[in-house]
């Protein structure tokens, strides 16, 4: 009898330990959380990310969920405020059964503020919608990122445009925060690699609306390339001020400016703008039938045209589901991490680069490509290029690197 009682107690303790290690997993559900800006300056991004994520969740649940568990997505609004991100995270990890993972959280400073709260509760930070290095460095079992960093994006794009267009006076305007600093540092490193340096650098506080002094400084310096460490309003505001003053450099931004809102709000002022990107914007009349089908399905479901941020949300959730399916029915944080360490995600219909992970590699992709606003819409104008100027190519099911720039426009 004593042996039987001891055995039963051990089972209960094991079950309690498994539950403690796996918040957000119940017999019937996998509970996930996401924090988006639904009321602040990036509300247009946050809304689209949320709808993209929910679309993929609904598809999975219509087919029975993941090994018999339905997926439940809890959404919180932080208004793009890191302090509110902390409060939202505390709510998600503490209420009810908690959450198994934070998926697709938007914002650099917001993720940095929230992750310590998550990690105290053993909650995974999965594919945040930011390309900051802190999303995967230092290596941590709960940190998994998919996007080439802002730093790597700009140390590729800036020297590439300087060389391709024979430019001599590169400059930068950037947001005075974690995001903008990453763009600035990457630009400096990229230019240094080709023996160049910034001839002018200027910043602005988050929320600024007047960029006349910054543009005047860059014009006075004779800048022929302006790197934009900006997002939506700041991109349009800077380019509008430049056009007004007759200042016409080449403009290039990080993936943060790769949004349909730029050509919509900027109109003709946005023509010619370059942006670093991975996934392509899903136009309803896209030439590729799978993208066109997906985009129209999204619009039917949500009543809005999809954007690349819809793709980011959908893709992040799709990747999570793939790992959860591979994990098997006994889902724990440790088993998910172990499965993640062996994952490869192939290039998808949106042209997203192949993602590969390991125990020591928690960033799936380090490559990026360029798109440009032409006739009011984004057009992909290069394939993926690494910092060294090498292009990744697929051979025998693996991505290798060849020594040359690739000028084609891929699908």
C-alpha cells in the first residue's frame, strides 16, 4: 500500500512539474499570446499582424487543431509603448493557464521589455515582428527569431547601393531608440566595409512630425544616399520635406518601411524608394496564383486587403504550428525547443527565405533582398544577398553561397 501511494504521489509530482514547465497547454487547448499595437502609431501594422495570425489559427482549428488540441490566441494592445508591453505580458502569463508562447509580438523596445517577464514563466518568444539582434542574442532556449536583422539589412543595402549607383556621400536619419540605433550601426558597418563613412547623421525622437531641420542638414551636406531608420509617418514626412526643398537623393529604408502605406500615403513622393525586405507584399492581383488565392481569401475573411504584415503574422503562426505538429502530442516547453533545434522551413509562396535553426542558431535567416516603389506599388528588384556580397542559392536541398550579386527579380 505504501509503495502504491508513493508511486501515485510521484506521478502527481511529475504531472505538476510538467504543467509548471509548460504553461498554456491543457488537455484540449494550446494557448498562445500576442501583443500588438492596436491603438498607437503602428496600429495599422498590429491590426494586420493579428488578422494574419488569427486566419492561420482558424485554418488549423477547422482541421482539428494540433494533435487533438485547439489553438487559442489571446491578443493584447500595448499602443507601441514598452511600459504597456510589460503590463500586457504580465496579464498574459498570469491569467488562467497562462500562455505557452508569445508569437509575433510587434516592436523592438516592446519585446526587449517583455521578454524578462515571459522568461520568468518559461514562456517562449517566437518569431517577434522586429529584426533586432536582441531577439536571438545572446542564445537563449526561449528566444527564436526569423528575420534578418536591421543591422544586417543595412550593412548589406547601404554599400550595395553606393557601389551599384556610384554614390559618394551617404547619410542617415534615424529614430532615436533601439530600432533606429540598429539601422544606424548596420549602415556604419556596411559603409566601413567598402572604405566609406557617413558624411551626415541626424536623428529624431519617436513621435516627431517635423523633419525640416534634419532634411536641411542632409541637403547642406550634399547627401546622395539617405538611409532611413524610420517607420511610416517619418518616412513619408522626410521624403515630403526633401521633395519640397528640391532635395533628391536615393532613399533606402529597412524592412520597417516595406509597407503598402508608404506609397499610399506618400503618393508620387514615394516613387523610387528602396526598402530591404524578405516576404513580398501580397497584392490581390499578384501574378503568382497561390499568392493571389491567399490574398483574396484573406480579404473575404477580414474585409481588408492584406499587407506584408498580414503575411508576417500568418507566417509566424504557420511556423509555430509546424513545430508543434512535429513535436507530437506530448507538448512541453522543452520538447518544443528540442524540435525547434532541428527545424528547416522552406522558401514559401511569398518568397520568404528558407529558415534553418539549431541548438546554437536561433536566427533562421540572415539574408535580405531589395524592393522599390515603382508606379505606386512595391516591386522586388533583387534576390537575397549576404553581407559579403555573396548570393545564397539552393543546391541539393541546401542553401549555399555563390560569389556574385544577383540582379534578377525573383518570385
